[in-house]
C-alpha cells in the first residue's frame, strides 16, 4: 500500500550535465557536475554515477573543491545557499545561507574563509562579483552575512571570470571590456577592444577568459574565433596582447593546463579540442570529431585529465595525450524531437531523437543514456547554416525485433530526399543492424509509420502514410538463395483514398484492421486482403491523432481532430459512439490497460485527461500539468506494478505516464510524498573495482594495500563480535595476526580449539601476572636488535589477550611463535 | 569520438539476370563448335584418362574425337545396325558398345576390329558399362534382361530378369565391383548385387526411366524420366530425397560436374539445367538449338559436349585463364609483412598496447575528410570512375551538395576540367536515378560559367550538346505523358486501382519541370 498523497508532476532525470564546467577531484578519480538541483559524482574510470548529492532546492549554479580540504566540495545555487559536501560519502556538511540568487561560485586557495560568488542586485542584467566570508561555526546552517564587493558590471557566466596567479588578481570580461582587479593594490584596470561599429572588428566580443596558473597572463576568447593572450596588464599603457586564430566560429571556452601552464586548451562550435603548446600559433594539436559544440573545458588538479562538456549533454574525459577515455552522456536535449517518445520493448528504454542523425536509448531508471544508434551514418558537418538530414520518424515492431526509421533532407521546396531504413535486432551484437534501405519510399513527407504488433501475425508488416496521398504496406520477404541468406522488406500494397493526404495510420490490437486517416476521413482496411471496409467522416477538421482502443475496448476507434473534437467510433455498428470538444495535443494508449491519456492545450496550460473509450466519464483529470505546451507523451509499463487503491490513481498501477514539454523537460506523475525522491537504483560501482593493472597500479597499490589491511582488521573485529556474545581473546588474536604470519593451520588448530574449551583448566589468578613478566623478559632477550616501542605495546596487549593459548604451549613453541611474529611485524612496519 | 564516416555510395539494384558465381562459371565458355553427325547423337562419353578424348555414338558409328579436333581421330563403323552407348573403361583403353541387333562389342582403342563379341541378348542393347573391377561388362537390353559378362572368356555370368519393360539405362558402381543400377521403362530403378543374383533395392520413379547416375560416393542415386529428375538416398534403402521438375519435356541425360557440386540434366525441351547438389536448386541453364539426347563434361569441366536429335554435336571449350594470370603477376607484399608484430608473444611484465586498426578510406573520402572539396570532385570525375561507376560520382556530388559546398567545388575550372564535367552530365543527365541532383548541377554550372561563354569552342560545343539532349528528353517525356494519359483512360474504364500509374506520372512531371527550367537557362545562355 502506497500512501496516496495528491498526484504531483515531477521532473524525472534528463537534466543538463553541461550547465557549468565539470570539476575534477584532487586525485582525478571523480568528476563532479551540476545536474538540475543535484550534483552528480561520476567515476572517471568507469563512467558510472557514484553519488548524487541532493539538498539544493533550486538549480545548482556552481561547484568548486574546497581549497583547504580536497575531500570537500562547495556548491552554490539559485536558492541562495552555499553548501559544503563530503563527496566521498555523499554527505551534506554545512549550509551557508547568503540570501541572494547565486549565479556562479569561485574559490581561491589563499583566502581560506571566503568564497567568491556572482550575484545580481538591482537591474536584471548587471551582475557583481562579491566575496562572501564563510563564518566558522559548528552548526549545520549558518548565515553568511559578510559580503564584500569586488567587481561590478560583469557577465553572468562563470566562463567570463577567472582568478589568476594564486588569486592575486581576477579577470572578468563582458562585451568589449576586459577588467582586471588586483587584490593587493585594490585597483581595477579596464581594457577595451574596438567596438562593433568598425566592420573589421564586428565580432570582437569577449566570450570567455582564462588565467595562466604561474605567469601574469590572461587568455580571452572572442566571438570571431580569435584567442588573445594579454600580458603586462598591470600597467594601463604598456599592456600587450598576441592573437591566436584557428577557430572559425566563437570560442566557447578556454583552459590552461594546471601544472605548468604551457598549453592552452580551446574549444568551440567546430567540436574540435585544440591544444596550443607554448602559446604559439604553430604548435597545436587537435582532437577532432567530439560530436557537438564544446561548451566547457576543465582540467584536473593533477593535470593528467581534461574534460569537455558538450551541447549534447555529454562530458568527455580526455587524457593528457588527447585521447578520449570516457564519455558521460545524459539525455540529449538540444534538438527538436520529431520521432516522439517511444519505448524499446526490449530494454524498456525511452527512445527519441538524440544527436543529429542518431536515435538515443535512454534508461529512465538509471537516468543514463544506454546507447546511440547512428541512423543517418553520414559525416556530421558542424555548420549552423547547413540543413542537416533529419530523423523524422521511427517505430519499433515485433517486440523490438525490427526498427523502422525515416530520415529526410529538404533544401528547397521541390527537392525532398527521403530514406526509410529498417533495422533488425541482432542477438549476437545486442544491437540493431541495417537490413533494408528504401530511398524515396514516398513522393512526399511521411506523416506516420506503424508496425502491426499483433502477436499472432506471422509476417512482420509495416505501414507508412504520406502526404502524397498514399499509404504503403511493407512486408518482410525471404530473398535468400543458395549463395546467401537474406530477408528484406518490399512494398506489398499501395492504397489511397480520393487523393487526400494520408495523415495517420494505426493497426488494431489484434492486427486485423488498419485505420488510415485521410485528412478529415478515417478509412478502415482489412489487413488480410487490403480491402476498404468502411469510412468514418465527421467533418470536424483534419484528423490529428488516431488510435484503437485496447483489450475490452478494442471495438472503439478514437480520433482527435484539429477543430478540437475528440471522436469515438464503434467499429461493430460503424457509428459514432460519442464525441466531445477537446483540444487534444497528445494522445496515447496504455499498453497494459484500456486507458487512454489525452493532453489538451489551452492558453493557461495543459490538462491531462485519462479515460476509457467505453465510458464517457474520464477516469482521471488533472488540470494544469504544465505551463508550457506538451509535445509528446507516452505510457511506460512499470517493472513492478504499484497498488493504488483509490480509483483516481488506478490508471497509474501498471504504467507510468511520461511527457515532454516544449522546453524539452521530461516530466511524469508521482503520488509519493516529496521526501521520497525518485532515486535511481543504480549500482554504485567504485572506481577501484575496475581499475586496470598498470605499473602505476603496482606502485600505488602498496599504499592501498596497507589501507585495506587496516580496513580488514576493523572488519574482522566486527565479524567476530557478531557470532559470539563474549569477546574471546583467542579469536581476536588469531584474526588480528595476518594470515601469512601465522603458523600452519594444523599446528594452530588444537591450540585454538583448546583455547575455546577453557572451562575445566582454570588457572589461579596469581600465576598469570608472573607468566606475563617472565615472558616479557624473555622476549626482550630474544629480540635485542628490533626492540621497538610499538612492538612492545602490541605484545603486551596481545599477551593478556592470548593467555589461553599461551598456557597450553611449551616454552620452545612459544619462542618459535614469537620469533615468527616479530620477524613479520618488522617487515610490515618497514613498508 | 567515432572516426570519419565515409560517404555512403548509393547502390542501385542491377536489373536482369542475377550475377552469381555459377553464372560466371558456366558462362565462361567459348562459343560452341558444331559438328554434324550422321544421326541423332545418343551417347557422348569422355575417356577418364588423359588426353580426355571422347566417344560419340550416332547412328551406326562411333567417333572418337580429340580434345580440340573437329574431325574424328578414330571411327568404329563395323555395326550392322544402330550402335548404342559407347563407353570407355576406367583406364581409357577399352571401349564397349551395344547395338540394335542385340550384340555387345568390345573394342581396343588402338585397334579397329572388335576384341570380343558378347552374344545373348535377343533385342537392342541400349546400355552397357564396365564394372569397377574392369573385367566385367554390364548390359541392359530391350528384352527386359540385364546381363553380366566376363571379358577374358567373353561369357555370360549372370542374367537378371526382374524388369518388366525395356532396360534403357544403367550404370555400374565405381567403388563396388558387385553393384550395378539399371533403369527401365517399367518405371523402376533397380540396384543389383552380383553376389545375390537379385535386386537389392528397387525404387519407383513414376515415369519411364531415361537415365540413371550414381554419385561417386555411391550413396546417392539420380534417376531421370519423364519431366522429373529424382534423387534417392541409397544408404537409407532407396528413400526419395528430392524430386526436381524443372524441365517441361522428358529429361534424357544426366551428368555430374567434375567437382561433384553441380548436377547437369539435358532434356528434349532443348535446355541443360545446372543444379546445386547441396540445395537442388537450379543455378544456371543453357539453351540449345535442338532436343538434347546426350551430355558429357570433360575432366575439370574443360569442355561441355552436348549431342542433339538433329545429329549436331555441340562442343564448348572453357576460356583459358592465361590473361588473368598475367594481370595478377604484380608483386604482392611478402607473407612476413602481414604477420609482422602479430606473432609477438606477450611476456610476463609486458603491457600490450594494441594499435588501433587503421580504417581504409577511399581517396575521395580522404579528400572530403580534409575538406578538399574540389580535389574530391576531381577524383571522381576521372574517366575511370565516371565510366565504370557513375553512382560514385553522383554520391560525391550529393555529399558536396549536402555540405553546401557544391557551387564552390564546381567553380574555378579550366576548359579541360569543365568539358570533363559536361561530358559526365551529357552522359548521365537523362538517367532518372541521377536526374534530380544532376539537373541541379547543370543549373549551377550554367550560372557559374555564363560570363565566360563563347571563350572556348570546346566548351560551347558541349553546352550545345547538352541543350540538344535536354530538348530531346523533354520531347520524350511529353510523349510519355501522352501515352500515360491514354492508358489512364483505358484503365479508368476497368475500375482498378490506378495508384501505381499516378505515381510514375508525378515523377515524370517533376523531371519535365526541372528539365524545362534547365532548357530555358541554356537557351538564354546560347542566345547571349
């Protein structure tokens, strides 16, 4: 039983990873990035999300490592707080309440107790860089009131501010100005480039800035693709700059390599990472084809890794030698969604347009992209003015065995290039493989695509509807001969209805009927013989959506028209069952029940209606689910059915409804209280588990082994206490001693067992201290050369613990055992 | 991070007969040599031994032909009546033949008179063969009997009287000296064992059996009769494996290719069909001028000899492959270059770093990768590419168009390069599969080179040629449209789906529209 709070619309995953620069941990093992209201911690080795830091109540706008403790992380957010996190354990340590909307966060090593943030005060477009003193206090929530002003009239983006040379100065750019503020002198120098009125310097705008870690040098990126390196800027007159020019479009971000600052990294819309060596035009290296515009570049503190954030919601981790080593990919969002939301029946992944010409498979459970399927298979040319091939339609068929895609390219009105591709699922490679390519399947745009998904159907069937007035039926045919085995798709039937444009097509659940809408008219075809069975016409505008009822409602056909009428026809009587005035923008049937969800658009917002075709009364209505237009919606079957008892929520029992708004945020409904978050159930793989064994590993491994040993010891203690209520010293002694120090098991076994059966042979209390003394003396005699203090402590500790073993041993055996232990302990301490 | 994606070359289905390995193999013969015989050629048999002469039985003569000779090198003509089934022994030294009068005669290849005469059959002997041990001869005759003869003392050893009609075909097993198979007009094929005196397996073919064939392994038996060729599995006791009905007249002869992978059957319908013995599908077929009675393949399929009812012997020789050898003489890299570094065994402390395999890119792809667009276009305008694979050129042009740099790539060409481009257009503009993009290219070229028109007589001539072509094409399309209109009228009366016709109609209209626009442009250009 789930407690039924009121149904809420919640954002589910897919938030931007590329909003701000990603930040590396000090050891380059983790990478942090802001993601909506959360901060995500990824392992750089495995690309796996290790932690999600929850806590902010609004968009997180900046993260920085704590310069004083590299295991801690500062973050700031629009909610006006700065939070301090322990990222290893994912714990919130402290919250500083500033009160303003914070736009960016900077930390500098030498200013221990203050951080810099960007806030805007009066006008919406003027921002200030201020320093915030973080008071020291033990309480969880502290108000940080001490704000001191540093720079005015700066850009909102953190790319336009950089702290240089150990925090001696800060450089900020905006429009045509570069301002440098020196903390020591408390002066600001401002440098202006010639303005846009001059045609030659039309695009001189500053876009980003970076400071050299060692020298007094500032690099600035410009809109025309130039990079300027500024020197001697402490003097208003004598300043100089040099130009580096490779990018043909705006420089999106710049970064100096951390350790020496010898190389400068730059990236832009060309999606090529350029490394300038020694700041000269000649020495440059490239890493091309990164897939999308580079938005941000960051460098790990250790200097061994770079990472680039891209406009397609992706972070690429790159080695020092410019080799991409890991890709962290979120839901790609920056493009128009033509295909709508689909469900891959195999993986239950959400499928939609991804990168240009790709189809992305996105796992809703783990908020992670599963994979990208390259549909267009052509070199992507990154140019804003170019008309790209669009992936317009896609559909899954036959329980995920087949995938049909349609791509189009239209430069002029008359020139339309269409291509339909059919992909077969290959079990061996676990992916889709191109089976058939049909160029120009229709003369005009394809408006709808649907597979016959009936379970009994022996032959896969696909129907395409097009604006050219035809719908075509494609079937799978055996094309094999003795030389090769092949199956391919061929056109089986072409249908039309009075030369009207075909706008929608839909198969009934059992696959026996095909409904095709031609503008205002719905035609029903027999899928066996392809005969026209009947037509429905309501004269209520062109049909926008068409779908059959399911399960018990399979005798109904639903159609939504452009004149805001939703009609329901009865297929048995061939009459209109009911109709209602509703401006339906999205309509989708639930695969597991009879319910159909319709989202209607109004000027105020979007409303959701869930209804059964057989009943005129809706099952559920939620007004105003989103302010924006809802573009797509889909039901996704749940893995584990919920058990809502109240009638209003029963429609959510077996499927969940996801929808995508105009601004491309993916939303869903949740009846859970806000505290219970939709936490993804991802396995949290740690980096160590899958590290490859390299020479470095063996060198570094020594430290780790020691740590592990300590850890094991601690674990051992706990384990012992679990089965036994009493803390038997013999066992702890045995477990404390490392395995390789112990004599053979057969030698110890009898002693150990005897030590456990101590009830009968109880010695008198006086004898024990004597024993201890004697042993101590002997021991000091035995080991003259290695008479550590620590060792003694250990031994004295162990003696009273291990007395039960000891009294069973003969003297010689004892000596033997001690010797063994001593030798080995010394070896360990040597390590 | 994926590498450069090469340009997708649009492939177009090749119309007509599919080109397969088999069609290539079986078409690789010279034009047939025709030799006129005196009567219908009832049997052709190749000597199993070098120099692979063949014996042709026609009328009352047996001719022995050499491999390339058109005249017989030897003739056996001492038959009173029609001779049948001249067959070589395995060593190629002896020849046996039956005859219409019931006699079986054994010849030495080097001699002229018969070595032995086996008398015993009362009617025509249509089939004779040597057994595997070489010392016996099997014969089947129209008196319904099958007899086994001993060569050394020319005596009859056994007689099988199980058939109830003419025995017209038979063969002895090549492996087992005691097994022989005969087919008869009583619709049965029987396998006899000389040790048991009776048939061991009998299968019902369903039609009078004209020809039987044992596979070299002896496990499969093929029988032909009526329109059927049937394959029997002898190891399963004569189970029917497959029944083939690919001829539309009686199948008269069977033959295996030398590899045993293909089965050939000749028929009265004047066709020879080639089957794959794995799937029993027809992979190729030959046509001949007359009904085929006999068929034989030489060693290594070097020669196909077909005998026909009109007495013509058709001999096809395989084309020599000497030419190919010459071309492949180019020195290839040595074996060690391929295994260089591959056979290195990893030592204990080694860390193996495998070099990423280099993807091979075509030259034009390399140019496109580096944005050398004019160079890429130059490469695909080489006559070698434009003649053999115009689709590659068109694909590159399409790719350039997609990248929005087609005009740049077309511009700045001298007379020679421009005439090359125009040649390509003239050749391919009218092809419907290339037309949409090439019309675009033609428009662009006219736009770009309009100012320089009249400076080069070569280019001007090409432009005029192009104009003529476009005019012709427009006339042609107009005619087509008229025909379509007429046909639509006809179809409208029959009330069927007219969908397919409207489809074509539209594409033609499109073509015409765009062509007229080109024409107008070129006209303005020539006028100026």
